[in-house]
């Protein structure tokens, strides 16, 4: 069901943007990467909601992968 003011797709896009903006205000790099990953995941969902926008999906999937690497894999080495 569409909202009269914003569509569901636009709301996901704005949420994703807000999460990315908030992530860059973080001082702690771990917190930055976690919030940034949430924003990127929201952008991946947004990319699929836009009838599969591959540039948005691929870029944000790569960023999530890099965040996971630095948060979990690199830390464990």
C-alpha cells in the first residue's frame, strides 16, 4: 500500500541515506562500520525495489563485504 506522501521505496531510500549519514558521525570505527553496513543493506533492498538497480546493489554489497572483513575476519587474524 502506497503512502500518499512517500512511497515505500522512497522511505527505504531515505532510511538508507540517514543510516549512512549517521555512520559517518561515529567516532568509534566499529560502530561506524556496523551502522554503515545497516545503511548499505537498506540500499541493497532499495536497489531491488527500484526494479533491480545493479549499480546500487553491487556497490553496497561490496561495502558490506568490506565492513564484514574488517569487523570480523581481519580482527580474528
